[in-house]
């Protein structure tokens, strides 16, 4: 049974988006993910942390907590902020919904597409917690073989 | 991220090295808009992604923004040397409705 975790906090600065990608991908590489799956994790974490920078703390940088966990063959990623929260979660999840012409409104769509599970809990003026779960396809196949 | 811009007739080719994300997309936007603003003769934009190792939705948004400028000039947006993982992002995003992928830069440059 494999277990590991890593918790870090950082300010919601654009430069920390790439840092969070590197950390999450390095941590995820402890599992049997393919390069393509690691790429998907990099995109998902990038979207989650970018949302903290753009939406959670639109005026001034605030704190972002990144919690990475491995339990057995599963990677769990939590991205937590104490920012302004999401007013309408269903609207935010709508593909191509964005008020900014330079943005495609695809962040949540990519997070849902590239991870096995994605859940969001959000409260206005209290913050948002995103949980993303992913298991290597090779582990899924080998567990099926055992049955 | 490093950008290398080359002008060939009415075509502007931009080679993107590194990562196009929230942190780097403002520089991508301003550098290309500056070039397009200075030269109204430029009609088409080619993105060479050979050295691009990461793009997320912020980067895709920055690309879409440049399409909006180019399409006002009746130009075309083309990507060349697209790695497989980026091709998948382009497909998922719907960007391929407005951007063509060409296998080679030579082929992409035959636009006018």
C-alpha cells in the first residue's frame, strides 16, 4: 500500500501557476501514470490554480493551498482558496462561459475532462475547494486483471 | 516563454518556445498585437509549436484573441508542428473551428 502527501501554500501569483504544475506532476510521477496522463494532470492543476489567481482573488493576491495525496494507486489533488467564492457554479461550468474575450471559459471543462473525478465546493466570500482525483489507466487495467 | 517572430510577405510566423499559460500569455498577446499594429499589411498568422511544451486555457484564450485580430483582416490562423497533446487540447477547446493545423511550415506559408 502506497501512501504519501505534500501540502504547500503560496500566494495567488501568475508565476506560481507553473510552479504548482511542476510540483503536482513530480508528485504524481510516483504513480504509474503515462506521460500523456501526467500532461493531463498538468493542465488540470494549471486551470485550478489559474482560477484562484483570476477569480478567487481578483483584487489582491491571497493564499492558495495545494494538497497532494497518494493513497494506494490514486492521486488526490485539492486546491483551496479563501477568496470570493463562485456565485453560480452551474454557470461557471458552462463551456465557453467567460466574461473576458481573452479567455475561453474552458478551465472547469478541462479539469473535468482530464481527471477521473472533479468536485467543487464553494461559498461566497468564504472560498472554494476543488478536489480532483485520478488513477493511472495502467493500474485500473491491472486491478481488473486480478478480478 | 520565448517568442521568435518572422515576416514572410503577408504572413507573420511566431515560434513559441516554452509554456503559454496565465503568466506568459500577456507577453504573447502584447508582442503579437504590437507587431500587427505596426504593420497593417500582415494578414495571416502562423504559430509554430515545435518548441511549445505546455498550453492551457489561458494560452488558448490568448491564441483566440489573436485570431479575432487576424480575422478582421480576412486572414487565417494556422498552427504547425503541433505535438499530439496540444492537438488534443485544440480539439477539445473547439479552436480548430477557426484554426487550421498544417503538417509543415512550408505548406502553411502558401496562403495567398
